[in-house]
C-alpha cells in the first residue's frame, strides 16, 4: 500500500487531468480526482470530495491520505470532508499548488514515503514553483556539495525525470539548484529544456547536501529508469 492522494478542483477536467499527469510518474499510487459539482458544473461538492477521501482511505490501507485543492472554496469543501471522514486523523490537507504539488506528492508516495513526508513533498513546492519562503534569505558562497552529470536518457529533462528529482529532493534538508534553478520545482526543471547530452550542474547547501547531490547523480546515471 501507499499513501493515498486526492485532487480537489472546481473543474472535473482539471482534477482528472492532474491525476492523469501524476499517475505517469507514480503508477503504484492511488490517486483520486474529485472535481466539479454532482451535476458536472464548475464548483465543488462535499459529497463528491467526501466519497473520494473515503475511497482513498480504503485504497491506502491505513497509510493515510493527502488532499490537494485548487481555489478558495475547494479548501473549505476539503476541510469539511475531512471533518466528516471516517478517519479524519489519517487525512492531511496540503497547502500547495494543485498540479505541481500533486506530482511531487505522488512521486514521494511512489518512493514509499509516509503521509507526513508526502505532505512535506507537496508543500515544499509552494506556490509560484519554488521552495523559498518570503522571509528566507538564500544561501550564498560555495556549496556544501556539487556535481556535474550528463543526461543519458533519450528524452532528457521531461516531466518524469523532473518529478523524480523534485520529489526526492523535497524530503531532504538541503537547498538544491540544478543549472541555476530550484531543484525542487518540477516546472523550473522542465523549463531548462535540457536534452540528452546536456550536463546538469548540481549545487546543494545544508545538512543533506551530499545526499542530495548523490541522489541526482544516481538518477542521471540510471537514465531515470528509461534506458
């Protein structure tokens, strides 16, 4: 079993599309879409979200559930569903962007992370695609660990490799950049448009700096499992 994940959106198409995308990176994770109203209009439905949470609780086999939402009332609907859930203590609501947070959470769950670490992976993404909070000052000076690794997988830095890097790094105590962009931002990594043969320059600062660089190195050398 893995942690279950529920995507709540005002649009059924957005929820289903986000789940479809995340499932490509995390095929073993139970992902449930809860979008739109009961008559398929734009909006949210307490009954639909509660049903999704209950389904996810069953599918996760007691491992817990993380819920992600899009806008305003979706958060309130999700909170209400959690209150009425059969096991509210096993459900966590992530403060994270729906699509990127969902992918990061799914990748973490695919790797066997527990519910708190899956929640942390989603929230590490933050809104706007980065991990830095407004009151944080970025580290300067020499990194604690670094490395240069050549992409060998045929498609380079597309969605799945980006998700694997970001999802794995999100659970580590380190600030990581890849070719100058946030290593925990799936969208920023994809925006590098790094093709096969491109060298990734990885810099990490913090307690898990060496572990983070080693993690990226292994992924790159294994071709992200695509060879």
